[in-house]
C-alpha cells in the first residue's frame, strides 16, 4: 500500500503506460509499477476503448470498469476534442496514455498528447515496458548505436524500390541500421521486396511475435534468404537491414 500511496501523492502527471505486444499474461512482461499505476488511475487516453478495457481488466481484475473515463485517440478522433483530453490534470487527476500494443507515443498517435503535455508544462512520466522496435534491434546483432526507424514504406512499387535503395546506401555510408514495420497481411510482400532489391551481402533480419510463444527472430545475408522459410502471415513484425561498410 505504501508504493500505491506514493503514486497518488505525486503531482498530477501524464503516465505513458506500455501494454503487451500480444495476448500473453501482462505480468510476464510488465513491471509491477505498471500495475500499481493503473490501479491508481481512472482517466485514460486510449487507441481502442474495447482493447483498453480488456487490458485494464487483465492487469487489475478488481478495478471498477464503470468508473473509468476513456478518451479515444485514433484516426477518427476530433482534433478539437483532443485538445481537452488533458483538462482533468488541471483538476488534480493524473491520466494514463495507453497504446494498443507496446509503448505509447512510439509509432503511435500518442506523441500528439505528449507534446501537448509539454506545452502545458504537465509532468510526463514514461513507464518501462516492451517495445518491439528496441527488442528487434537488440536481437538483430546489427548496429545499435546508430539506427533509424522508418515506419511504413511507400506502397507504390517504384517509389518503394527507390526508397529502399536510398536507405541501403545511407546504411552503408553511415553504418546505420534501418528498421521498418508493415501491415501484417503485407509482411510477406515486404520481405520479398527486400530480398529482390537489397544487395546480396546486406544483412537482413525479421523479428515477429516478440515476447510471445511463437516469437521468431531470423538474421542473415540477403543472398541466403532464398533458403529460409518463415511464415509471416498476420504476425506483427519488425524488419531490419544493415549494409556492411566497404573495407
């Protein structure tokens, strides 16, 4: 109870609360601080209300769901309405920012709320939790001191090819790991594009279902990927490549 009371005594804060990367037991991958923080809050900014309620119930089963105040933050949100999402902090209530998976504000619309909090001089506290981007980088064996997360690649085939070639050149020039995500049903196509476009000696890695039972992490030179079979269908994945420096 002392730890929980301590959380409540902190001045009203925007807590950046990580969630699981899939349907595994929350306390297998999340620290106790996350559980205690959620127990202390009633206001949450969320991507999807149904998923948020499900996560909160799993991590704090005894929490009264009827008392929750949830603010939706997604592509359907009214931009003018989101400007009021931090008003509760002015009334002494701390707020939790939740992503659908992983860390909020990283490849996630929550960055808008964090920026707003700084503009309002609101205390922001990020909590520890799983990030598929960092986990994939850790497991790739590629350069972890210089890397770039590029999000989604262009859909247009020619534009995508040019962009991959540009980033591969940058990878070699700056010794920089390049990282990407894709909509799960397009994973196989993206892997095929990398195998087709990248130089034979460029290192290519795929990390999918991170922290889950079916976690798969594969890294090899592009020239060897024709012999590798991996099912990426509907599996959340991170793609990485690194062009070795010329000697």
